[in-house]
């Protein structure tokens, strides 16, 4: 089953009257958008409504729906009372082909999308914040700032696409969820590989949780090069660097266990330091097990308590972690900082934690000799490698720290001049030209000779031009907290439960380290609930529009209300809605539930 494009929708509308009336382009100016989009059709809401009012104190029973519970209204603006709903119908009449299933969708992301709890520093699934709204991170005037979540919304099961960016960030969202581009918010369905979208270049959020430094060191070392899944035995740490083994042994002693050598390159965290004695479960193993870390390498992760640490302790954890599976390489091709793991979850969580220190890494994959997939975080920016050395580093005295110190010396001798990924999109050239024109200048007179409209704008060039022109607006764009990442892949992944958040101050939030927007109505707490259109069903669509807020809410007639997606099957169904003589077939007006 595949989703159908605008070409197919246009052809079916013209040849088979699938949608009447049909608008063959997106109408946006001054209205809630409606009409044909890249992979769907935004339907309009008509001007006749049935507004629910419980003046009779009745129970809403879908088997015995009481028409007296509704007030009929006809007009251009319908006001839905707080925590109530209204029934309405679409302007369009639909005729669904026999081999097509059609679904109306809202604009939201999947339930496992990670959203930052700004009050603690913990990453929480968006589904959790729906039930317990609190503060998260949002983009406000070019800066990543804390913003309050007023409420969350469950949108039900909807089709979703997975987007992967060049830096390795991923998110699954409905096709009409808006993402920020240089020219403003655009629906996901209108974006494809090569499109530039806004992501945070840093998220400076730290918690206030404390933890003994020995536990911080043990977690970092054992998650990287340790063996924690050792029931009936002692957790072990393996390293060819004696400084790292000594650090592990010191942390084991401070934790209350006894370090014992287990060969030339391994140290165990034992109870007694020798065999024999009373049988008792190893304390270090019990601790790891309580954190869920008594697992094999592909299942390792960073426990939630780490995300809640203050800046100093979090840097200490990352230092221990990188000292195990991280490293720096210096060659004629440049300086690279890397971290390699067989755990996808660990790689993604570390990807995020580096952002808290303003360090952007590229997340990729490579095959290993064992046949497993390795997930590799790579930092190539000299500026960010120097920041890593200043903020985190490796364990002092270790071999890797000495290599990092040499890398920093080379960076000081030859600083970074430009970035191959941290640039402004090509659309920024028009901003630069406009800034010059407003001051009676041109790019050429400002010394910028070679301009390619199809190429990105170096950040340094934009900053320098803003400084010379005294243009604060251009300077704020060049110095914002936004990194313009590139969509590498977009693919349909199925139908999943989806959610949205409402942030009254900013109407956007950071999800999986990507800026996403609320939908026009959902961000106001207005939810549209509709059913799928079955094969060979036809009629106008009856919509339920719910106001989940404590305030009255406006709905604008003859403007967009919900998006319709069309999925074509590879074979025709045996029984269609028309064959069943469905009770809502050919409905031409708003219809209440029937039995």
C-alpha cells in the first residue's frame, strides 16, 4: 500500500470526480490552509455546525444520541465552548475508489519521540508529557529557551514518515507536521532529501542532581569498556591503558568493593578481593542491575539519572565514557573525535548529551568484523573538538588525553576557517543582498565576488557582513542557536499512535533534537476526530471538532480543518463500503451517529 501524490489526486479529481469542489493548489494567504498538497488534500469545514451543550444534563450515548444536546449554528465563525465539541461537515464531497483507503490526519509526532524535561534535564517520551505537562525547550527569537507546556494531545493512530538528517537525528511524524525551514514553517510532505531544516546547535540544559564521583566514573567506564552482565560473578573493566585501569580500581574502592586484577588488561569489582567466604550477590552487579545496566553491549544505554546531573558531574561522566570507547585521530586529512558503540540507543543518547555542551556530532553506521552494526559519533569541527577538550576531555594522564592535547595544539596553530556543514541555506543569499541594498551597497562592493545561489552561505561570511553593515537582524540569523541540518532520507514507516504538545508562548518545541511546530488548530487545543473513508464510500465527511481548552475556541468556516491522505492497495478489496450498503453512504449533510 502506497501513499498517493498530488499528480494522482489531481488526475482522480478531474477524471473520476473524487473530490468536489476541488482546489488544485494550496491556498494559504490569510486563511488556515486548504487545497491540494504534495501528498494529500486539506479539506475545508462548511458553515453549518451542531454545538454540543449539556443543558439537559444527559449522558452522551453513541447508541442513543439525543439531538436535543446540540444547538444548530450557521455562520462564518463558530465558537466552541470550553471543554466541549461541535459536529460539522466538509465543504468537499468525496468519492473513494474501490482499491483506496483514505485517512484524515492531524499534525503530530510518534509517542516514543524524546522531549526534554527542562525542569530536571531528563529526556521523556512525548506520550509522558501529554499526561503530565511541564516545561520543555523551544525556539524563541533565534535562541533555544525554556517554555511551558500547557497541555498535550493524543491524536490516535495516523500514518507517519521517518526523517533522518545529515547529522543523524531522526524523528517520525505525520506528513503534514510542520518543520522549520529558512523560508518559514513547511509541512513534512513538502520536504524531501536535500531540504534544510532547523535543529538546535546546542541545548544548554543541566539538572541539579548529585551523585558520588566514584559512581559517575564507574558508570562511564563500565558502559563503555565494561562487562556489567555478570550474574554470579564480578563486573569487569578492560583497557590497555594502565591509567584507565587505575581510575577504575580507585572508583571501585571508593564504591565499597575490592578491585582485583583479572589478567594483564582487566580489573574486576569484587566483594572480598579473593575467592571463598560467605555467598553474597556482588554489590556492584546489584547496583548495575537496579539501573537496568546488567546487559550486553548492544543493549547498553545511559541511565536516566545521568541526564539530571549538573554540568560538572555530567562532564565527568562523559569524560569516563569517552575514555573507553572514544578517541582522537590526527592525520593529513584532519582531526577527528569519535565514539563507537554497538548500541543504537547509547549512540543517540550520547549524541544528545554532547549538544548540552554545544558539541555537534555526526551519527553514522559502519559494519564490524563480527558482523554487528557499529554506531559512530564523529566530531570534525576543530572548534567543537577544542570545546570538547575544554569542557570534557579524557581522563588526565591517559594516552587518549595526550593525543587530544596534541590535537588542541595543532588547532591553535591552524584554527578552523569554515565549516562544511554548519552553514546557512542557499536561500540566505537573498537576505544578504537585501541587507546590502537597504544601505545602498551591493555584495560586490562589499568585497563578496563569488556568489552561487545554489550553494550554502558560510556563517563567517554572514557574520562579517552583518558586522560591517551594522545589521542586527542579519547578525541574529548568523549567530542564532539554529543549525541548518539537511534531510538525508524520508520514508513511510506505517501507522502509529501520535501526539502533540501545546506551548502557548512559542508554538514550537524540540523533539528528538529537531525543532517541530504545533498544527494551526491543535496548538490551540482544538482537535479534529474523523474516521477513515472506506473503499467506495462517498459523501461529505462529518467531523467532530473538540475544544480541549478551558477557553472558548473559534473555528473558521470555509477554511482548512483536516488533511486527507490516500493509500492505494496493490489489489482490489473483496467487499467495499458500497457493497455493504453502509448507513453513511452518499450522505450530503452533517449526520449524527446511527445504529
